[in-house]
């Protein structure tokens, strides 16, 4: 127990102040005192224990010292995150309470969706976010890299993507909150301030992927197809149905110009892009979008209609289904699975495609019943671009007509509505931080934290062990740590 001394009698111990709450905690009576957090980390003895579940760990703090056991590196890492949260200032040094914790996650996919397209946040915000995610045992960063408003990843074979596709001719002015029922265009004004070029080079991507891997976080890249493609069409107009020239969109919404599903050239382009993406991202799952793909252009396009006829597809939805299956098979040959937003279910993809349920839980419920694995992120409450319901909030939000308060986020259960026998299909869930109404990294952080702390507990802690009252008591200290240790901007707790 080098460096540790038995602390003075602690009396009744405070509840273990850790988020996400570990699944089994036995508190002891006493604590170890150290000069600083580095001395705590150095005092740990680690052991392998193959009987502990994946990502799980046992952590024992007693007068015999600090012991960690785990079956894998992720478990050892998470034990250290718990230890870090248990370490609190105490007089001149820090102390760690006596405790025995046996812990393992409820879900495998504990994610955050990061939209770098509508606004671009860059490596520093990403790295801070990855640090804070690791602190919360979140393990998937779903990186939204391509959109109508910007293409944010360098692709060597198609350099125009980040020349023409990474800069848009303006943005809607701030403070253009769209209220439910209003046409989205109303009141939108172009500020005519060019936005960009903003993108990540392949070296940047490798740096971020490595930074995440050191923290046991997988980065799942998303290349949107066939919709949300206008920035790519701005770079290469021949990839669309009409060949018209475009600029990336200055305003938010859904462009009706999408990738042409009938063009072999477009299919080859997407394969080439996915080749480079697979070379950069070791993730076993690649996101191919699939949401909000209006079929107006496909209905009028001779190439799209010819493919529908030649393959006997069920109209334009069938064509999107064919694309989903095509890229699922293409990626499978590279050893990767695909994931798509819940609209891809309409095209009857094979069960190899993982479904990300966003329009509500129904897509995920249906998908699990049909044998798909699912990741749940229903708008309510997982879209953390929704207002937080704070008394006084300086920032603007999208408006889906409800407040995604901290407590509402805490109520999330990814398995809700899915029969017990299908629970193995629920990989987990995530919070989605879209960035249309978020103009800077610090605003983006304010929307993430502490609501991601609540979602992290929903994804890690067994349902029976969750309690809003307990979380509400623990969150202030974790929020303070986010601000002090990670330099996060975090919303207040009301
Ligand atoms: C989505 O929010 N369009 C997936
Ligand atoms: Zn077409």
C-alpha cells in the first residue's frame, strides 16, 4: 500500500458518488488517504479474472490496498474510471473510501452521436468529449461526417469533396428557432458568411481514432446515403439524378436532391469512399445513413427507373432497399456490419443490417421482432438538441415540442417495449447531439452535459439499480468534475 495511510474514522459513508452507478456496491467503513490522484493510480494492483463479464471489473478498496480484477483491458480501464470518481479531495490530499464493487454494463453500445456537419467543432472539442465519455464509460462515438450542409472527411480519391463540399455559402442567422407546426423555411435568413472549408484530414481522423481507442471508445463513422448528400453533389454533380450544379446548403432541412440510385458511377463512388473509410476506421460497424431520403428525383430519373425495372424492385423504396443491401454486402466482404437509421427497414434489408431507431422506439421494436440488432435513440428523450427545460438558458434549440430535461433523459430505457425474448437484439442506445442550432463547441458541450451523464447511467446500470433520487444526489459532484477536470461547459442542475 505504498503511499497510502489509513484515513481517520469516516463515520457513516456517503453513498458511492459514481456515474454511471456501479451495479453492486458494498461500502466499507474507512478510507485510504493519498497525496494526489497520481498516487492513487500508482497504488493499484491488477489481476486477471476470466470469470468477470466483458467490460466488467471488481474493485476492492480496503486497508489491504486497492485491487482491480477484470477479464479484459476495457474492464481494467472502467475500474480505473470508477476509482477516479471515488477519489475526492480530503484536506491536503485525496481519499478513496473502502468499498467492494462488482460491476459490468447492461448494454454493449453506449453511445454519443456527434454532428460535425451543420457546425464543425474540431479536434479539441472532440478530444475533450472523448475524455468525458470515457469518464462515464461511454464506448461509441457515432461520428456524423457527411450532410447536405457539409462534407467533413478527406477522401483522397475525390478531393473536390473537401474543396467544394466542405464550405457552404452561409448559414441561417442565429436565433431562428422553428416552432412546431411552422414551415421550416419561414423566417430563415442567410447570413451570407461562408462557413468553412472545415474538414478532418485523414491524419486528423487517424489521430482521433487512436485517441478514442486509448479510451476504449469505438468511432463509428457515418457516410449518409442515399439522402443528405448535397455537399457531395456540390463537389461531383454527376452523382445526382439531374447532373445540376449545387452548393452545399446554407439552411437546415432535407434536400430533395440525393445520390442517384440508378447510376453505376454513383455506386462506385460510394464504394470507393467506403474503402477509404474502412481503411481509416477499425470499427466493426459502419453507418450508412438511410434517413430522410425524398424520392422525388428518383421518380423522374431514367437511370433510377431503369434499375427498378431491371431488378424488379418495389418502386423507389425498393431501390433504397437494394442500395442498403448492396452496401451491406459490400461492407460484409470487408468484415464490417452496417447500421442504418430506421427508415432503412422500409426497404426490407437483410437482418445483417443493424437498425438505429430514431423516429421513436417503434422502428427498433419492429426491427428486433424481425431479427435485427438495434440501437435505440428515440427523439424523446435521446435528441439532446432538444431544450433542456432550464429556467434560464442562453442558447437556442431545435423544437420538437417537448423538453428533454435531465430527469426525462434519466427515464430512458433502450429495451422498453421489446419483449424479454428479444432483448439480446438490443445492443444499447445513444444520445444524439445534432448541431443545426449549436454555433460553438462550448454550446455543444452545454447541451451534452449533464444530460449525457444521465443517458450513460441508463446504458450501463441495470434497471433495478437505477434511481432518479440517487442520480440527482450524485450528479452535482460529477458535473463539477466535468467542469474542473475536463474544462467542459455544462448546463446547471435545477
Ligand atoms: C435523423 O435525425 N434524421 C436521423
Ligand atoms: Zn437517379
